[in-house]
């Protein structure tokens, strides 16, 4: 094996490892996850290069045949990769196949002999269209970077829902919207439907993870219901996944909500010592869940004003 073939083999092996086996959880922010997903583009660009390198006969085909061949190859191979990923703990995505196709088509633009014979303005047009497509495929990355900027700027405030983009930090199987029906601090809050299922609520997934410099978490929750509602607050760190999401490996506390606004306070010392067999790493908090266990009927809650603070003098 010559040096060039060896480098190709090592490079391809490294990309395959990252695609199937490397722990994507190492990248805790949304922006890094989107960068990870964009890795499909250089992978299939590299695969396109290998096609031109090992199969020189394709150089003699017309440009349309080259585009068609590499596009079909990217769709078939990319779909196969997504299928395999679904069996190794990764999530399959149609958008990843689109990225695969873009990477393969980009390889045609760079390595096809026919493209080299294009006039300058034709090449510039292809570059312009390619850049537009790349920006389109990267739009989630730019959106995440902008929201992460606001999240770190506003910290230790975790949420106040005055910006519509804040909702993407949250995840729920229930309906949730930013509403102006009820608010405490500004003009908006997060309206969450609670439905009769085992665990009904929301999770804050994306936020600055280092809570070590603070003593307590404050949450403001509005309940329009006359009957008391019991809300569970659950907090966990990045090691919780490795411990198989064990109930005894996270912080859990049930709060009773009365009608109207309720200020809930969580001691971060209690959070730190909540796991039974270890201390929680408060520099790497990775999730905050708010849920109701088996509610009897459909209900509503509103969230507004979640922040970290040191203990108040009156406490």
C-alpha cells in the first residue's frame, strides 16, 4: 500500500469511526451537534474523491452521468448509513442524506475534468449556488449560535421567554407555546399543556451547564387550577446517561402548586448530594425536567423566570 492509499484508508477509517462509534454526547451544545451533523458533507466529498481516484473511467463520462452516478450513490449509501445508525443508538435523519448528496455533488465540482473546462463566469456561478446551498444546510447551526450567545449573555437567568427563539431550548411531548396570557417578569411566559399520561411536562435541554457558582435555582410557575397540582422538579448531570438514567442518580423533588404564581426554590447543595452513590457534578448540569405524574385530567401551567442565585439574606 503506497503512502497516498494509506492516508486515504486512515482518513476514511477515522470518518467512519466518527460516524458510527464516537460519542456524539461529547458535544453538549446544540451548535457542536449541528457541526457534527454537517460532517456528512466532508465525508461524502471524500467518498466522491475516492470514486474519481480509484475509478478513472468516470472521467470520460459526460458531466450529467457523473452527477447522476454520484447522487444515486450518495442516496443509496447515505440511506444505508442512516439505517445502520438506527441500530447502534443513533437517530436516522433524512436531512443527513441531503447533506450526503451535497457532499457528493461538491466532489463533482472539484474533481470532474469537465468542470475544469468551464469558463470563469460559469465556475463562479456554480460556486455561488454551492455556497447558498451550504448556508441553507447550515442554518440550524447559525440559529443555535445566535441563541447560545443570548443564553450565555443572560446567564444566570435560564429562561424568561421574552424571545421567541427561547422555545427551542425546551423539549416536550406536549403542546407548548410562548404566550402573553400570563406573565410575571416581562410580558410572556411558556404555556404548557399537561395531559393524563405517566409523565407529562417539559425539559430544558440547552443552557449554560456550570451551576457551581450558585446556591439555588428559582422557578416561577403559574397554575390556573383551583385544585393543588403536584409538580416534580428533576435535575441531572452529564454522567446520568452513563448510569442508565437511574432514579437514584438524579435530583427529584415534588412541589405542590397552589392557584396563581408559585415561586419554587431548589437548593443546589441538595442537588449536588442527590445521587445515592456519588456527588452530582454541578459544573456539568445537562438537564432540568418539570413534570406531573399521572394527572387526572388535562391541565395548564405557565413558566416564567428561571434563574440561579445565591441565597437571599431573608432566607
